[in-house]
C-alpha cells in the first residue's frame, strides 16, 4: 500500500521547481502515475539534491509495480536526507518494494544501523566486509554499521571482485555483483572431481531440494545449484509417498539447466495398475467362458444335425422325438448367444484393462525418457517434468 507522503521543505526553491514538484505530487494523488512521473523526474533534474521528488518517484514506482525503480528512488531519498521527517514512510516504501521483488527481509529493528545482503552469479562465493568473513552467497541480510564499506567476493574458478557500498541506516542495502569466470581455473563438480571451468555447466533446482542423486551418486545441493561437468546426466529426486522422479538431463558448458520435477503419487498410480490387473483377470475369465459357450453351442448344433440325419434315414431310427430335436436346436442357439455376449464383454473388459495399464504406465516418473530438454531464452535450458 502506498503511504501518504508530503514534500519536504527546501531552502529557497525556485517558483518553477515548486510548481513542477507540486504538479507531480497532485498527479500522484489523483492516480495519474505516468503524468506524475514526468513532473517528478523534471523536478529531480532541476535540483538533484532535493529528496522530495525521489520519495514520490518511489511511491509512483510502487504503484506501477516497478520494484527496482522503487528501491532505487527510496534509497536516493534516504541518502539525500536520512534525518527527514518522512524517513519512516520512505523506509516503509523501500521495504515493501524489496518484499514485492522477492528479496529476503531483515525483520529486526535496525535503528541507526543498516543491513547488508549479497547475491552473485556464483553460488557459495565467500563474502568479506572490510576484510572480515561474513559468510557465503547468497548472503541473507545481516546488520552492519551504517556508512561506507568494502565488500570482497571470492570463489574458486572465478576472478575476485571488490565493490564500495554505502549501507544506509534503517534499511537493507542489496549488493549484486557478478563474478567473471577464470577459464584456467579448476573447480570441484558435484560428482567430487575437479574439472576446468570451461567444461562445467549448472543444474538449477527449485528451492527446497537439498539432496539429489546424479548418475547414481547422492549429492547435497546448496542454494539450488549444482556445478556439473558437461554431458548427459541421470538425475533422480525422491519425495515420500511418491514415485522417484528420474530424468536424463543434458548439461551444457557455461549454461544453466533448470529442472522442475513433477511427482506421481505412488498409491494412486498403483491403484490404477491394480484395477488394470483386476479387469485383465476378469476379461480373460469372461473370454474363456465365451469360448467354452461356443464349444457347447457347437456340440448342441452337432446333436441337432445328428437327430435330423437319423430321423430322415430309411427306415427311421425312431430313438429321437421332435422335442429332442427342438431342445438341441434351442440349446445351440442359447449357448451361441451366451458365447457372443461373453466374448464381447471379455473384449471390452480387456480393453478397459489396457486403458488402466496405459494410464498407470504413462504416469510413472521413475523411468528416464529419451530426453526432456527444451531451449529457452538466454541460453538456459528448461527440463520439464514430462516425457516427450
């Protein structure tokens, strides 16, 4: 929610600046965010040291869901006047936009101190602040004295990097610094062997997966990323009560392969397979009975023909009556009908069994398909949880 902001007084502002700034404030309050942005950007250029335009630009960006612009503008306002009467509202906008952007918050009161969060393209890089070890990336927000600090990032296989950071009081300062790869360096892959970085790619998993099996070896995942030597790898992930998810994944040099597993509930799948087996047994039994009925029908038909032959002979045998002939003929028709119905029911039941076998087998996620990889933008690869 956008909080109400008021313009801070500025020493002897020009009438044009005052009008431009006020036009931006009025447009913002009327919900005309694009118009407000134009006026406030103009006022900011007229006097870059005035914190007011930045505060309202942060509010406009929040309303338009431009989270990074909101964070940048709020930081600028705080840096220009950390003792402003509106500092509480500005910090609140800053924190809300960080949260909306999916960044980890610092939930304790900071007071006059700041907090520092560090992310980089190299998971597990060592973070040093003013020469002191602060942990590895991604570094969750940690309290730090407000003011200028020197942040160093180091990781095997990458060139070290250094940046100067101004930690502002009362908010989290985010440091995002990408490390340049060292093509001559050796890195330990997830399979426990050292490989040149030029031969290594990354397998990216959703958050929450801390253990996977790669080519039959159980491995621990940190930060959702595994560095693996390029090539085809069999990845297996387990979840209680579900079939193992297993896929063959192509790891490419210097690219990220994202794996989004989908799990099949074992009990539900096995129920389909049990139903398939039941229908199969029933279908075979009914079909067998239909075959038996066909044999009975043939026997009675043969008996009727034999009665006809004997009674039409000269002299007639005299051992059968018309009723015997009619009974044999009717029994032949009855068993023929029973056979046809049984065979039809049996074939339908076998068909239903085949459908359940197909559904149960199709849902299995514990057998690798040939491949399930599709390219996406940015050179990354997306591995879907389906067989293609």
